[in-house]
C-alpha cells in the first residue's frame, strides 16, 4: 500500500473510532468532554505519521519541516488569519439578511454571563470585551491552538507534502485539502461547525478546506517550516470563532470561516497570492 494511502487510512480510522466511541456513549457536542475529544482528534494525523514512518523504518518526524528558525512568514502566519476573519465578516454582510453589528446576540449573551459574575454590579463595556477577545485570539493562536494544530499540520503539510514532492503546487494543495476536509466527516456529522446542517456540512467543510489549503501550503513553503503552518492553523481556529460576534444573524452554511463567506475569502486570498508570487503557485513542490 502506498504511504499516502496508508497514512490517510490510519488518520481516518483514528478519528472515526474516537468520535464513534464518544457517540456510542451517548455524548454530544454540548458536553464539556467534546472539547477534549475534538482536541484529541487533532493528534490523529501526528499519530498516523509516526506509525507509517515506523512501519517503513523511516526516521520519526525527520525531514517534515520542523524548523524553529523564525522568519517574516511566521508573522504572516500569525497575522493573516485576523485579516481573513475581518474579510469573512465583510463578505457575510453582503449576504441576504446579515448585517454588521457590535451588539450581536452572541456578544450580548457572553457579556451578560460575564457581567453577572462580576461583583458589585460592575460591567465590562463591549469595546473592552472585543479588544480582550482579539488579544486572546492572537495569544491562543500562537500558543495552545498552534500546539494542537501542529498535530494536524505535521500530517497534512508535513508528511503528505513530503510524499507529494515533485508534483505541482496547486494540484497537491487540492488533494491534501480534500483529504483534510473529508477527515473532519465524523466531527461534522456530530454537529461540529455545522450544527444545523451536519450532512451537507461535510461537503461544505471539504470545499472550504480545499480552498484554504493552498494558502496554508504557501505559508508552509515560504516559511520553510511546518511550525508556521501550525501557527496559521491555530490562529485561524482562534479568530474564526469571532465572526458571530459581529453579525446580527448567522447561518452555519453561509457565514463563518468554513461557510460560503469563508470559502469566498479563501479564493480571494489565493488570488492575491497568485498576483504577488506566481512563481510559487505554478512551481513544483
């Protein structure tokens, strides 16, 4: 069996077993344990990488781009998700029935809970709350989120990218993006990201990952490190939760980083990359 197929099978089986066991135990995404399960799922590509390398007597985690030499692309990986999120909010506002607001239902609910827990009737102004959320996004994106995102990226933009060496940039990104997107299937069917449309959400998630994959791959190659890809992935996850804070109405298929607005944002982002660096996008991996 080819290494890329073996890797994919192991990564898929791992996440299906984990989420399937969780489902058979009668749990759902409302349980606090779901965060633990979803986080453990992110480790499956890392586990699959180690297993395949061991089976083929390859040096474990060697030659996969784990480099700690910081360059400007690390900062691009850290800051770009915030810009993509802002663009996603803007595109969401162009969709029917959605408008920008600083008093969204989600923000109001969160503020009410926080203020209710404060002593002496104190309250946090919405502006301070939003600034704190943005700061938290930047911090989480480069720390805890990046750590767990590494579990995925060492598989997608580490091992798979190495196995696809010698192929063209865009076809490689599309293939890895499709594998990446479909890997989420059991999580999506549980209601992750698309609680109102779990079945069609699998298709939308796959398309979103295919569109986002070239951007992550671009950062991985330009930075020379899978660590930068993990920072992008972690920051993207952190800032992606902000979109509902700025919309008066949301729809999991339309708004959000993995919905229609996010897909359009990724396509626009890819077009910008093509205009700024056509050599990379048309090159061989």
